[in-house]
């Protein structure tokens, strides 16, 4: 994960919490969905192609 991606995830998380605290549930849901989808990107390990020598 690059620094830019990390910053974006932190910003989405803070935005979602702020919207939940101000009772904007629909907007908070819109902010949470990309955060959750992005977390799946790093949840599963990827296999790297190995060359047989």
C-alpha cells in the first residue's frame, strides 16, 4: 500500500465516523462502502509467478 492509498483510507474512515456522529446515515454508508471494498484488496494474498530454473 502506498502512502497515498493509506491517506485515502484514513480520510474515508474519518469521514464515515464524522457522518455517523452527525446522524447522516445514508452519506456515512456511501463513505463506508469504498472503504470496505478497498479492504478486500489487501485481505487475500496474491501468488507471485515463480520461474523454474
